[in-house]
C-alpha cells in the first residue's frame, strides 16, 4: 500500500485580542469509527517548546507516523502571539483527493499530522476547542511563528522509505503543496539533524507527495459498514448482528451513490449472492429482510453492494478487473435472521438413573448448530431493556457444540471454548440445562439470545456415599494478595479419591450481563487437603469451590459450595476489534489475554458477542492480547495493564483473502448434508475444514495458496 504524509497541515481559528503568551495543547489520534484518543494534554509558553511524547502507542497504520515524529519539537517564538492559544495535534487519515477523513487501510491515503490552533479571548474557561469564528483575523506577528522540528531518526528514515521519498532528496522541498492547502509564508529547512517547517503567517498549509494522485484502488471501491438495527425502545440504530424477521436492517456506506445500477445483493453463503437484490442510492438504505418481497427465513446471510450484473464474488471481481473504471463493489457484510424459538428437549427429564444420559431435541429450521449448557444449579433468564438476555445463577458443569440434535453427557468437542472433561453426575442432585441456537458450528460468538428456558432432571444412583464436609477456607473468606490458599475437607468413609473444583464467579458472559460460575481449575487427590498457587493464577474477584468424593464403583457425592474473595491490584481494559480491509468495528470476536510480565493469564477467553467493544479487568502487568474471529487471521497486541487505570486496545483483524464455495453431491447428483470439506495447503500443510449445509453447499475463507481438497462423510 502506498502511503504519504501531509506532515504539517494547520488551521487557525481566532477570536478577540489581548496580549498573553501561553499555549494549551492536546496530542491525539483520530481512529476511524472509534473517535479521538488523547495521548497527552499540557501547556507551554511563548518562547518555549514541547516535544511529541513517548507513550505506549499501538494504532496501525499510524504506528509508523508516530515513530517518525516522536520526539519532534514544537517551538513558539517569543513575542509572536497576541493571545493565549489552544492547539490540537491530531494524527489522522485523509483522502488527498477530497480532503475528507478516510477509513483505515483504504487508498489513496495520506497519513496526516494535523495542527489546529485557536486564539482565545481573555479569561477564557472553555469549552475546548472554542467555537469557530471565520470572520476573525489571524494574529501572528509577521516574521515570527510556530515551528515543527522533526529529528532525523532511524524511524523517520524508515517512514520516508515506506512512502517513497529518498533520503538524498532535499526534504524541505519533498513535501510539496497539494490541492486545498495554502503554502504562503512557509519556510522549510533540511539539516543533517532535523527537518524544520515554520510558518510566519500561520495560515492553513500542508504538503504531500504528488504521485499519490496516481494511486490505483485495487480492491473495493465502496466501504459498506456492518448492518445496524434498533434494539428495545431506542430511537437510535446501533451495530447489530441478529435480526428478527420483522426488524428493519439499515445499510450505510461511505459515499453518495447515484448509479441506478447499484444493488445490494445477498445470499446464504459467503461469496454467493443469488437470493435477492435491492436498489441502493444516496448513502443509506433500510429494508425488512423477513418481509416482502424478500421473505428471508432463519439463517446467516452475506451481502455486498455492486453494479455488476453477476452474483458471485469471483465474477464481480473479474468484472471489476476487466472494467475498473465502470464496475464498483463493496466489502461483504453479514447478518443473521434468528429463529424466534429455541429447542425444547425431549430428554432427559425428571428422575433418571443413567450417569451419562442422552440429550435430545427437535431441530429448529434454519439453525445450523446448537450449544448445550448443563449447570449444577438453577438459573434464571431475564430480558434486558436493550433486547439482550441475562442468564443468572448458572454453575456450568459441561457444555457441547454440535450440528446434531442428540449428544451424550460427557462427550468432548474440541470446537467448544470450554472443553474440560465433564464432572460426574451426583446422586440426588438436580441439574439444569438449556440449548441455544448457534449460527456458527465453531464459534459461540454467534449464539442467539433467544431462550426456550431452563430444563431440569435429577440423577439417582444405585448406591451412595456421604458427601465431604468442607473445613477451610471457611465460607465467605477474604484473601488479600495471599501466595497460596490451602483447601481442606473432612475424610469420607469408603471414598477412593477426592476431586476439588474451583470456579470464578463472573457477572458478564458471552457479551451479556449474567452471573455465572466458570470452571478454572480442578485436581484429583487421595488426600483431604491441597494447596493452590493463588498469587500467580487468581485475579481480583469472587470464587467458589467444592469437592466430590468418589468410591471404587464410581459413585460420587458433592460437598456444599463455599465462596471466597481474592483482592489484588487490578487495572481495567477496553478492547475492540477492527477489520483491516474496511476500518469497521467487528462483532463476534474472542480475546485471549496471556501474561508476559507480572499479571495473571485468565483461564478462559473474553467473548464479545453483542457489542463492538468489551470492558473488563486484569491483574496489573504486561499482556499479549490475541484476537480471533472466524474468517480472520489471529492478531496479537501487547499492552500494559496499570493500577486503577484503563488501557484502551484496538485489535486489527485481517480477513482471509480467498473465498472458496461449492456443492457436494453423491453419485445420484443429490446434495450431501454434513460432509466435511478439508483444504490442505500443499506448501505449509495448514488445514481448514468446513461442513456442508442441508443443500450440500459450503463456503470457506482461506489464505491464498495451492490446496488439496478432500471430502469425507461419516
């Protein structure tokens, strides 16, 4: 990607006059679809200076620009201003052809360091920035002014190389004036140590490489934002993945469309848009997918905007390559029309004697997979005002993802995010479970919030043993930074061994507010006590524990459950995921936090389902945050969690560049449902697998390469 820099674009806004000499400033970055993040806010004085600070910074593609200008210094000549000033220094992306703010990773793109300056009236107390007054004159004395001096560091030369400027050029003239900027009274100096840009009459000015105007856009020409919809009683649409058949779906894109041939086309598999189309114009379009004339049924759908007559991504891209001046297309988005009911099980129910019962339910039309969750405690389902669902009180023993409608208790599915071995069912205990609709057979981020309720059964064993009595820590104990916690219980007659289970009690799960006890550790021993390394594994929060005693016949008995709290220095974080191709925020992604210095690695990933960002806390330390989402490469960001502060993280996920789709048929030309299609990269041996739907169709997003394709059917 070609990128250039408008190294110094300045706009001055003025008000009334009075001689004062201080400059209040903000140094910040403007992140598309997210907003402004302030990196430093301070003040300097006439005749003084300030340097661009060295801060923790990770916002591609601005990283290279920041490293190039970091340490650069702003100087203000003595007696050069008549008023106090307010200044904002903003890193942002611009389209040089229009001057408009531009989405990330879209060409043509200037990386811009923008400086806005306002003159302030006497005794001004805000707001910042002040209101713009275009009638006021500029009051900077002729012959003096503001200077930006950028040091010639290795990072600076690396950036020049990336944007195509030779270090042998006279850098004072390398940054030439472009349309929309005035170069009056700008002087530049190229020295062995630094490049200096100085204005004597502070007007709007800037520069950039002229060849940026010749950039050819190689991919999409329209940026289509993720679908939006209304939730609850809100009058404002928000990003939304799940829609009911009667919901309005709102499309928005980045520029005004007048072409009468432009359509939004959609289909039921990625890269195939053969189910329908609707005309689009302007910058927004709303429609009801489940209403006439589309009448879309339950399922997961994919769509894009194009003026091509064809209905597959490969054909549309081929049309564009043949006629890049005439054919346009956007990125692909997806939306889900969710079923309005969830499965109701036929078994198990009531009292059972089988320690590994079979769970069965009827299929929901259009739902490709299911998520079965079994809890040792009753739980309630509460509808929230925004339309989401809260599940409260669950203590998850076992869960399973499947595209079938039957599964035996205790089976292990590697596609489930929690694939610990199931705890044995205990005689006399009532168990509760529910089955959720899932619109991806490997990713619980696509779990629907439609519930059919919680269902119960009671297991009664042929023979029983006594349950263990817990000794320490006592119920509701408190620990502050304790190195080790000793768990202890009384012996049980005829017990062959004991298994202790430790859970973290959380208030948010899979993107919804819900109290759930998540398993984080278990251990089996023949002793009646065991030590646990708390300081290296526990974060601040609430925990519960219990013990199962098991005899030689495999019968078990569960103790009571005790609660304790653990307190340790914590810091919060806010994480979001952004599509590198479009700059759009992503829904339905997972984040794994791995401690690399200090800190504690959580046992479970953070799952972000119903929002574009997620806020939580971690033990103070340095972490690697690994973001993942189906159809995207994993991405890692390293960041420090600080005490009593919030660290803002953006994880940029790059989508797989290739879409492969097709249909599997048998010898009778009938579609084969449930077949596994495996793609093996002949160079790297990496494998990607997908499963055919009820029509025998499949679609996979995979990296470019040469593949061996095999199809199997159990």
